[in-house]
């Protein structure tokens, strides 16, 4: 629109020069000021917020980061501003991926890499994020438009491509490897990959890339009937990869593409997708900023508000070669990991010896009772059985106590176990 | 901008009439066509989607309701289009309320009533929904702007007021009572009130209004440290009201306003607020469209991904007079409720007698085993004890069986219990 207004101004100037009657110049002046005013109007919409150099914790209405930096004062996060160092790749900018991207953008993530090949349709309007005026744009372009308006501090990289094609996969891999944003970073160029795709084939491609790059990632999904979903953390070699436990339909050899019928679409709800995106990005924040417990798997079954959790170990017979390599590396690194864990525990034990009581005031006279104290049967050990009964198997404590052994024995057992597992992997 | 362009066109016409030299008319024509073009440009941004008369389940990219109507085909919802009949009031258009409003708008809710008195600030940008260019607008105006663009089918009513003032409360009450949207509706003019406010005082005002109007509502909240939240269903007389179990700080007589310190702000996260809004609107959809289990209370503790649930009965000593009246009505309606439940159960029992097997194919040869079947100890009843042991207390089944009684006795017990509870209420 600004181009058109500039051309109009030029036309008015040449018209003025052609006018023989100077009394008409006032009319031209008036028209000129009208064009100036319109130019001003066109420029002032939309007002963009300016970039912010450092995240401030100052409590003023104009600070977009005050409520995030408050996480430090509340003792939840040690150093919130570290979020600016992190790069997150989001594959699939649909009902879950777009909301995840918006959440990370509003949290002030350093850099977002967005992958999708689809276009925005009116049929997407029952989920959050995209707006009707973006219909026809690619999802990546529409997302960059909205996200850069919301937070110009975030570095946005948009990849309009299909990762399941040969060319797409190559670009996907090289973009994940690129370390220009933080050259000193170890491993790949991103801290986490979030898979927000809607089909098995694309998930297997993300799985392949992450196994090859030894890249930690998180999976997400929503059921076809729109009322359940899940998120899952995948650390190559340490947890099950996506190929370690394939879905039943895949194990049965059915081609997923034959399942989708023309004219039939899956249901979706902004609620389920919003919850799944929220749980996914919450797990991402906990993982990146090191607070709380990062869930290995969290399900959401909305009909009964049931949230199952579980953990899955890698499958030593996994069909993915890169997964088997990562498993081998993970097993070999076990002694170093154990030593580091021991050192950390000892360091923490020293810190937790505090001199001051936890609560100095006790208005409600609350006292703490030991959970393990026997309640009302003095003189009876919890191991004792009523007369006439004996234990068929040794009780748990006895198993742990015998054979009379110390740390050295355990270490040898561990190593032998390790060799056995390695042999099993090499046999594949 | 369209007004300015129209004025410019008028100026050009009068200039044309003042021109003595007809050779200059061509220049005016050119300027006119430029203004026409600009008018067209100004009108076409943004492209608004047109209203939709009926919700179609047709699977085409241009249908904004196809993925919602698919909930019927998937067997989740019986009649999705009923959503257009419902009115939902949202009090507090902040981090939770605004997202809840957007979700309901995208779901195609019939009518939304929005209440808030605050303005949009840059400090709100760490939560979803509001955009930097809306800074300075009232939250209600900004919300109506965004929501009407997203879905012009939703009837939006915006109330820029503080419900905790005398005038604000009066307008709040009369807006809830207004039945012009659906004159045949029983009770108040809205189907559900969602409380998304951030303080105790405002919650107590919503509680008061809903108790007076016998209006079912849902509460929501997010903790000051941003990492937990909850939703709660409140049915006057049937569940605890918000005054039935006041928070400890209120019971201790502390004025909440003295707790907020100058220059100190609570933390907030788009993730936690997005999850709470999603759970709140999911519960709303289940309540309105009658599917799944409507949770009476659902907590979200993000550090451990823990989701506690519970149910709270009303307090017969509640300090809220309207709550006590609703409790009395609820107890009096018990016989009618029991009869209706019994009739419903009998009707359902008739329907579930199906002639066809549930699964006709059984590719994996799965067979069903009775949970109650004794596993490997034939001849031993589960009540039997090892030799030498006796039951100290009667076992559960015996308690239920004795005294030898039928339905009539139970009914008399129930009525006496009912009278005792009524007496307790009248004593207040």
C-alpha cells in the first residue's frame, strides 16, 4: 500500500506543475496532506514491539519478561535467561506444533526451526493459532508472520519442505547440524527436536535423524477421535526409540497409507491439542532449564481425565541400526555415568546439611511423625508373622543383605552384565 | 482508512470541476483510479471468513467445522451442533480466560459473555492470545477483535467492568439472567460460568452470584510460582461452594490485599495456563455435550506431572446463606432424583442386551478371562484363611448382607437421614 501512496504523491506533484491557475494549488496541497496522512496510517498498523537486549526482571507493565524472570525469585528456575541460548526444532506446524511454537516464542526461546510443507486451510480453524486471513499461506510462512510479531527477539528459521522425501531429509539433517547460532555447543546445532507430526512415516524419519545425530527429542500425538494424546521423551541409546516398539498395525505389516480413506477425516479439538502442546513445552522447559521431573512418557485420556506415565528401555533387537549403535555407546559409558552420579550425590549430601530449622514459626503447632514408626504394636517387628505362618520366599531385605557382599562384588557383576548385553547387541 | 479515501475522492471530483483545461482531466482520472485501487486494498485486508449457517460435516478444506463434526462419526458426541445453543460466561480474560475464550470460539460455541476491566500490557505477552499491537486496549475489546475474526458465527458480548464493585455486580447479575439469546432456556440465561480470575475476592463474588442464581460454574486457578493449577466444578447445593471450605489464609482472617507487595509480581507460564485452559474447556465440552466423565476437581502439578482428583460435598455450616438454601433444595429433591436415576438405569439395561458379538474377527486369538475366577487354588474360597488365623472383624460381604433387609428398610433409613440433614440446615 505504501508503494501506491508514493506513486500518488508523484502524480499530484506533476499535476501541480501542469496547473496554470495558482488558485487551484491549495486543492493540491490539501490532497497532498491527505496522502501524507494515509501513508502515516498505513505505516502505523501494526505497531511492532521493539527487540529487547537483556531479559529484565523489573516489575513494570512494559516488560514482556517480568513474569518469566519471576520464576527465579520463586525458586523454580536457577537461571531463566539461559533460555536465549537454546535452539528447538519443531517438525509439523499443525494443531500441536503451532501452539508449541507460540508457547516457546512467548517464553523467549533463543531460536526456533520450523518444518512443514502444508498450507493453512479453513478446516484448521478448530485448533488454536492460525487465523482465517492466513488461509492459503504455507503454515511455516504464516507461523513466522505471527511469531515474529509476538516476539521479535526469537530467531526464526522456516523450512517449507517434506522431511519424508530424499531432498527434504537432507535439508532437515543439515539444518539440525548447523551450529552458527552457538558455535561452542556440543553435539548437533539444536538442543531438542519436537515431533508434532500426524503420521507414522514422518515419526520414523524424525527417529532416524535423531538416532543418527544422537539427538534427544520428544514425540507427541493426538488420537484420531480427538479425546486423548501423549508426549514421550526419547534419548538415543538410553530410552526406547520409536522403532524399538512399533505399533501393532505396523508390526502386522499394514501400510499406514491404506488406512486413510478419501472423504473421511480425523476429529480434532483445540482443547486436547492445547493440553498436549502445553505438556510438551512444559517438559521442554523442565529439560532445558533443569527444574522438576522430566517425564519419560505422559498420556492424557480426557474422557476420564486419566494421565498414565511409564518408562521404556531400548529394545536390544531394535530394527534401527543407528539405535543399536547408540545403545552400545550408552552401555560402554555406564562406569563413567555411575562415577559422576556418585560424585553428584556426595556433593549434594554436603550441601543439604543445614544449620537452621526449615520453619521458624509454627502457628498451627504442626509436628512431624516418622512414617516408619510402628503405629500401635510395640514389641512387634514388621517382619514378624502371625503364629502358624512362615515366609515361602526370603523377604526383600534378606535378598539385599545376602550374600554378604560389598561394592567390589557388585561392580564385577555389573561389568559381566554389561559384557553380556554388548554381546547380544553385537550378535544383531 | 476508508473514510479518508472517500473524502479524497470527493476532493478530486471538486478539483475536476474547477479545472478549466480539459486536457488535465486525464490526470484526475488516473488519480481517481488510484484511490479506487487503494480503497479496494484497504477493504481486502484482513480477509474475513463469512458466517456459516449450518455446521456441515463435509470433508473439504474450506469447512471450518469438519473436524468437530467428525466427533459424531467417531462416536464421541451424539449431536455436536447443539453447541450453537449454549451460552458461556467467562469472568477474567487473562492468561487462562482468554485461551478458554479462544478454544470455545474455535469450537463454535453459540454465545460468549466476557468480563474484565483490565488493559492489555506488554507484561502479558508471556501468555497466549494477546498480541503486542493490542497493548493499551481493554482486554475485552482486544478479545472481541481477535475472536470475531477467528469465528464470526459466535455471538460475543463484552462487559468492561469490575464485578467486585456494587455497580459491576448488578450488571454481572442482570447479564447472566438475560434470556434473549434462547428464551425457552430454563434457569438463567447462561449454561455455564467459567471463573478465570486471579484473586479470592473476585472468586467469592462469582460464588455469590452463582449460588443466588442456582447456576452451575467452574473455577480455575494457577499458582503464584506458575507451575501448578486446578479446575473445579461447582453445582450449588450438590457440591461444596467456594465458601464451604475457605483457604487457610482466609480462615486465619488475613486480608488478601495485604499479601500483595509493591514491585513484586507472580510468575506465569504460557504452558501451565494453556494446560489449565485446555482442561477447563474440555470439562466444559464434556458437561455441555454430555460425553465422558465431568471431573469435579482436577489438579495439575507440573514439576512431577501429578494430576490429583477429588470431590467435595457441601458444608452444612457454610457461611454463605444462598449456599445453605441450595443445599436444602438439593436434599428435598433427592426422592425425585433417585427415581429418575433408577428409570434411566433400567432403560439403559434394556438397550445393552445386544445380539451380535462385540468383535466378529479375532486375528490375534484373544480370549477373555473372568477376573473373579480363582487362579490356581481349586476348592479354596477367597474368604478362607490359612490355618490358625481368624477374622477380627466381619468381612465386607457379611456387613452388606446383614441385617436381612430389602429396599423398603433402606428407603426409610434414607428419609430419616434426609430429615436429620434438613434439621441441621434449618438450625443455621
